[in-house]
C-alpha cells in the first residue's frame, strides 16, 4: 500500500480542482489520484465547511481523522 497524501497535498488538489478550469478528471489524473478520491475530498471539504467561494480554506479539516470512510 502506498503512502497517504498529506493534508497540504489534498488542499492543493482541492484548489486546483475548484479553480484551475481543468476538469476534475484531468486534475485527478495529473496528480496521480483517483477521480473518486478527488471527488470524495471535495464533498468532504464542502460538508465540513472547509470551502468558501469554491476554495479550500484550510487543510486542517481534511486530516485523515476527518475522512468519512
């Protein structure tokens, strides 16, 4: 099993997915994460209020202990 992405990596992935203009599928592919993984990070951030105006506001809320799975 590989290493888990850091909170900073997830935060940057969210920023790219929400602001780059690229499709989420392309962002996931470019970063080497699964599309469903990126989608789950986005949904989790939105549910926990970690996004504001479509931007990730902090990596803290995306810590591994906050994952819904």
